[in-house]
């Protein structure tokens, strides 16, 4: 059977990849070992979080699907870091896990140009300009481009205590054959591990003893298209570990496969298992647990922060030490899972694998961790698979315009030593890469690619128009130190003004929020929060944002200097030997990427600039 | 990178001279002109070993030499290096260099060996600067300070400060990025305390630059006073030269005369000036004016009085017109009158003075002790941590300014902005050792080097 694009895997990466390719006009098929696990959340039933929420917004701004689906089936939503500043803020939402899967599956089923198919891809090889995929049932697929998005399934192996078996998450078979063919193509692989916590039964929890964690009174949706997200459907809770929990875990530490050295793969530094936390942060009195419902029609409760791979009876024992969980019943134990990844330094920032035209790779397979990180890569890989088919220029996102660009640059340039999680600290430009302005940064790009609809784009343009108009307006409106004005200020516990100021200057005062302007200036237009919030940020932090824009300019200059594909670094005698070797290995596409290759110095870049200039002059 | 060569020992006649070659082809190029007596090929030698043999170029045996081989990365530059030790005639040394250049090496630019060491990450920028300092150290104190910088004490200190910055930054980032975990919120006062601590460490280094300057450039000391008090006599005595003309005619010295000396291990740039007085003589007027200007730019003014006479109202007026903190009163000609009446001086509130005789040298020890006290080395007990380079000084100043801005803003900006301001300080501090430095700055540092280093 013949397709333009085949996507292997229908997790968060595969979903975005297949939708993007199909929407761009490529005849696409997406495979999954089990169609009922499309869009599964094997870990926390939540989408977003610091930096991750911004990734979801960016996916939306480019024309992806994750945000819209999360907005339909969220249960509980919160703005994180509301007081810690514009770069720190992001959205996190609990979602109905089953709903999420059903909606995503239906979107794939009904997408024009897209077929979904249940099977395991067991083999893959190149034939002329085609990629041939073999299924476990002996069927062959001939495709012009392939996106690998196999998540944690390649040679997946689950560990609980000293019991281990070959399996993917949630009882789905592992994919035990594909790695061999990947390795035959001389693509480097590594072994990573991750883990998840037990689910327990809602009716076995004493909620009276837990703290309530309500969602935000007004829900902020992920998608720019969602106008009315509705209200939170339920509350979450918080529980704490205690000395007894610690005692049991430490006493039984040898039963954890990580500590008995049964697992050699590298686990995530950023979300360690509870046994890891007990050992590494031994002076900490207690650890927080978020008690998260998995859905409206499900009584399973997920315990965020309690990932463990200790034997089932030990898991039950330490969970029952926790106040509120004294009688808890486990529905599924926590576990650790080992899986194969592709060394992402074998991948271009287009997510095309080096020296493998038409073969793309995305998601956890590339060494990342997290649904949002996976979806973000899936979107880029899907877009570029389509670009490959239509012979168009492939999309490379920049560190300067997105977390997606930062993520891809980080993993493909520096490689990964443990599962990569998005953090705001990974970006040098986080004051610009904010959750509020993802559309300004990316929607024009999405429009040019063809994934952003006309309706979406019109709304975007209107939003920006209104924002700019308001920014201009408040420059011209002055408030005077009248009795009424200073009374309003006093009521809001804000220092009175002594002379007339324009609203822009006034808004720069740290303690002044935009809604105060609305109170003082009766002529303020009636604008949605999403716009006033942006006006406030852009004015209040203008100086700081400008500074980053200056740095971005420098980066963009380097991005524009492309490195010829056929460059032979070994011939550049003015370059240090170490630099020649490192650059040959990564083969960066432009000087910005070259600059981020570990071990490369500004002096090396200066040498490269001269070399490339010389080449250009010779060509003319 | 190309293979470079240069003469590494000073130009002139000496026992031996060293020609140094560095680069990928250093061994190959040297082999072209070298025959070991035992026939060993250089490429078969281990690093840190040497061989005796002849330099043969165009069928001409130039000299018998010893070639030392260093193999990358275990060498000064991090590249392959050969060092040819030849007999110290300038003619032989230059001939060997010429032979190397026509065999494929290129002439090294100023400081290029050290620059390569920096580029190959063998040494940090501050260390490179200390190499330069070491080469030009001409007395013990300077050598000691440069040597300790060369050993990395200063670099270690800066790293410690930098790590404190990074600790705070990572705490701030954890607070932001793990808000869905149970990372504790940071307390502002606690943060301020940590930042103040960094600031005071920066401040100590910054203050040490004044001493660093004295050590590097010498203390500018001007001898001022009325005509004929004996200024030129003191100048000649201290410099052990008859540079200034001494006569009993008032107004002998017309133009300032400078002389570098080392007094008690302190480098001093001594300036003899024209005597200051109200006069109608055009030339003397200009001289008086010039003396006052020199006083302005000097670190220390030695104001000289004549013990054989009373202090005049004019002298009092002049003393009062100078910054009291940098003036030391010298009462000269103690050999004529050792019982100088100090009453008038005490009235002027001047407690710091020395009685000397420039003619026979009494009191000079006392004078140099007073100068040493003035520099106040005592405040910088730790000679390892003295900033001598203007570049380093400016880096520290900028980092400090930024840090103070951060402390100032901590309560009025949100965390992410605060972290950003702080990050800038840390980035500035990175320039100290040359990490993340723009190539231009790096080049300007190396241009100051002499060739061969
Ligand atoms: C146990 C566990 C714990 C986790 N904990 C965390 C956490 O704490 N924090 C966090 O951020 N993230 C966590 N994650 C990661 C997160 O779940 C993944 O990053 C994300 O789901 C990856 O998405 P993906 O699309 O790359 O792959 P997946 O969602 O894993 O999807 C892979 C898809 O590929 C299909 N497939 C695979 N191989 C084949 C084949 N050969 N043929 C056909 N189909 C195939 C599968 O059926 C599946 O549909 C955890 C994951 C697991 C499994
Ligand atoms: N007895 C005695 N005579 C001194 C001493 N120092 C200088 N003289 C004499 O004082 C006279 C003036 O000395 P100078 O050194 O030329 O004085 P000056 O301050 O440089 O004078 P101008 O250059 O004219 O301003 C000379 O005759 C010196 O020999 C001293 O310590 N004792
Ligand atoms: Mg004189």
C-alpha cells in the first residue's frame, strides 16, 4: 500500500504529526499498536505546567490540536506562578483522560487525507526514494516520508520490584523489532527510563483529611480559539508524606530496581521517583502529593509526586502511612519503564534524521519527556514530512521565537543525557517567549505553512490590532491628581499621584495593574483579559523585554548565516582541531546552531564566518 | 590552525636562545631542518623529551641544538610544540627562525602562543593576563602577585563568587520552574543577605585595584614646595642620579622631571617640580602653574618645607589648597636646624610630617615608611587577591553595578525579571576568565603581548 506520509505511533507526537501532514495535503496513515490508546496519558492526567503550558500555546498558534482538545475536556485549570512574573506564568489543566483519548481518536478518524490503522510496525528500510514499512501481519507500506513517534514503546520493559516484563505503558504491547532496523541504518540509540505512580481508588481516600486545591475562579483556556472554556468541574487535593512513609521506603530501598541496579538506563533528573527523593533530599521532612482525578467517569486517582517502582505490597504499605490514605486501595501500581531512544544529535533541527532523507523522528523517542514536548516535536515533524513530499522549504523554529525551537535546538545540538523536560530556564529569552504572546511569535509562520485557518488568522490580527490600539491610547490619556483619582488609589493601597501623568507611565509603576486604569479612566475600552494582560506586560516590562530583543537580534544574525551542506570542516585549517571534530559530528545548519554545539567558542564562530564569506566570494 | 614560530627569548646575545614552534605541523616542519645525532625522528619521541642534533638548512649546518618535543594536548598551547634551544647569537637564532619559516611555519603574531593556549582552553583569560604580567614584573612584589594570579588564586576566587551567583540563580529558577512541585519559596531578606555577601567580596577586589595600579605603574609622587627648599636634592638622592640640577639659586628647576625608582619594594614614579611662588617671571609662572597641575594628578604630594626658616603664609596657603588626604609634609635641611618649630604646623592640623636632610640622607628611612603607610598594604593582607588589570577591574565594576541594581529592584520586580537582572551580573563575571567573550575583546587582550609568548 502506498502513502505519502506514514506516522508510526499515535501518542501525543504522532497525533500532531499525522494531523499536520494530512491537513497540509499529504496522503497520510498513522499506526498504533492499539487504537484505543491513541492520545493516552500514561502518567499524570494533566496538560501544561511551567514552560509546558507555553509549549501547548505555541502548538495552538502554529495550528496544532493539543490545546483545543485540552480545553474541551479539562476538569480543573490553574495559572501557575501568577505572581512570579510574565515569563514564569503558565497554564496547567487536569484533563479527563478517557475523554481526551476519545476526542483525539475521533479527530484522527474524521480528518481528511488521514487513515488510522492498528498494527505493530516491525521493520523499516529504504528502497529507492521510498521507505518501506513492514507490519506484524506481513503487510507492507510504501511511503515517501516516515515520522517515527514510538514514545516509550521500543523494547519497552516494565519494572516493579524485581519483577519485569516486556511491555509498553498501560498494558499495551511493546514494539520489540523496530529498534533493530533503526540500528541497521546506523542511527545511534540509547536506553532511557521513566516511571509513574500508583493509581488509587477514590472511595478509599478520606478527603476530609486532605487540603483542597481549587482551580482558578476564571479559567484561562489554552487555545486562542476557545472563547468560553466554562468552569472547573471539580477540585484537586494535596496530601503529604511523613516520617513513617520515609522509614518504610528507606528500609526497603533495595527492593527498588533502580537501587538493586537492575535498571541501568538513565532516568529523569527533574521528576525523580519518591524513593529517589527520599534518598537525595534526605533532610526534607515531607514531600507534597497532588491528588488528581483521572476523569468524570473514572474513580481512579493519580498521585502526582509519588512515582515508584518498588514491589506492589511495599507501595501499598508506604501509601497507607499517608494521612487520608490509611485505607487506600491500589487500582494499578506504579512502575518504571525502560525504552530505546534515538540519540537526537543524529537529527537535524527539522527533525529529519541526518543522511536519511524523508525519515523523521519525534517525541519521547528523541529523548524528551512529557506530552507537550512530544506534541511540539510531532507538529514540526509532521509539517516537515509534508514539506518533504511537496519539495518545499522545511520549517526550523528558532530559540528566539519559541520554546519549541529551543527544545529542538537543545536536544539536536547538545544531545540528551537524561529525559529532557522543558523549563523556562532553558531559554535565554524567556521574557519574550511568554504564554500570552505565542500567537504573535508563531501564528504568521503557521499561516504561511498553511495550518492556521483564515478564521484563526483574522481573529489573531484583530487581537493584535486591539492591543496596539490600546497601547497607543494610554500614551495619550493623562490622569490628574484629583480628589477622586487619589481616593481610588488610596482604596487600592497605592501611593497617590502628585502631578498629571499619562496612563502608560502610570502603568509602569510596579504596584499598578491594568484593572486600576479601567477604574480610573472611565473611557477605557471593554477588552478581554487576554488583551489587557498583554498591554500591561508589554508596557510594564518594556525595558527588560527590549534588552532581550537586542540579544535576539544578534542570534538572528547568526541564524541567517547558513552553513553549506557539503562543508568539510577538516579542510578549515584555521579552525581548532577540537572544533573541527565537534562540528563535523553535529553538522549544524547555521551559525546559531554551531554556536550552541558544546565546546565551540566565539572565536571558532568568528573563524567560520570568515570561511563562509570566502566560500561565497569564490562562488560568484 | 596554521603552525606558528617565533623567537621566545629576548633579542640580544645570551648563553642560549629558544625558538618555539606550535601547531599541527610543528613536528613535521621542525623535522625538515633537524637531524638528531642518534637518528631518532621527532615524531617518534614522547612529549616532554628532548634530543641533541644539528639544524641543517639548504645543506648548511647552522648550529648544534637541543629540540624539546611537547605533544598535544599536553603543551602550553594545547597543540604540538617543538622548542629549539640553540646557541644564543642573534644571527644563529634568526637563521633558524628563517629556516622554519621557509619550511612551512608562519611568523607568530604578538602573544599568539598564549592566545592559542586560551583558545584551546588551556588557560583562562585572567591567567593569560598574569603571564603577561609575569614577563614584565621587574621587582619582587609584582612578581609575587602576578605569580599567584598565574597559579589561579584570583581565578578561583572569581569562580567562587560566580558559583554563588549560579547557586542563587538556580534557586530562583527552581522556584519558577518547579512551581508544581513542593519547592519552597525564597525569602527576599535571605536573598538580599546572600547578594550583599557577594557584593562585599566584589568590593574587596575592586578596592584592591588601587594597589594593583601602584604595583603595576608605580605610585605617582610629586615633590612640591617653594623654591630652593631642596626638592631637586631629594630627587637626586632617591634616584641615585644627578638628574635634576641643584643650585642655591631659587627657581633652578623650571620643568617637571620624572624618574622611576623602587623604594623599599614600592615602585614609585618620582616627579621633581618647579618651586611654587608668586612671581612676575613668565617662565616661573608657567612652572608654578604646571607644578599645581602635577599635584592634581599625583597619588601623593610630598610638600617640602625648609627647616632653616619659618613656614611662610604663602606656603600655608598652598598646603591648604591641596587634598589633605594625599599630602605628606617634609621638613628638609634638618642638618642645619634639627629643632624645627612645629607650632605653626600643628595649628594647621597637620600631624603627618617627616624631618629629613636631603643632603646627607637622614630621615629617608622614615620617609619611605610613611609612603608605605600611605599605600596601606595592610588593608590587603592577601596578596593573592589583587587586581592589576584594567580589563578585570572594569568587569568587576560592571558586575557590581548590576548586582546593586538587582538588590535595589528585588522587591519591585517579579521573580523572573529579577532572575534576569542577576543573570546579567553572572554573565559579566564570566568575562573575567574569558568565557563567552566576544572575539574582539579577546584579541585586544592578546595584542598587548610580546611576540614569542
Ligand atoms: C510510565 C511513564 C511515566 C511518565 N512520567 C512522566 C512524567 O512524570 N512527566 C512527564 O512529563 N512525562 C512523563 N511521561 C512521558 C509522557 O508520557 C511521554 O513523554 C509522552 O506520552 C510521549 O509521547 P509520544 O507521542 O512521544 O509517545 P507515546 O505517547 O508513548 O505514544 C507512542 C505511540 O506509538 C505507538 N507505537 C510505538 N511503537 C510502535 C510500532 N512499532 N508500531 C506501531 N505503533 C507503535 C504506540 O502504540 C503509541 O500510540 C511518562 C511516560 C510513561 C510511560
Ligand atoms: N644644608 C642643606 N642644604 C640643602 C639640603 N637640601 C638642599 N640643600 C641646598 O639647597 C639649595 C637648593 O637646592 P635645590 O635642590 O636646588 O632646591 P629646589 O627646591 O630644587 O629649588 P628650585 O628648583 O629652585 O625650586 C642647594 O644649594 C642645596 O645644596 C639639605 O638637606 N641641607
Ligand atoms: Mg629644583
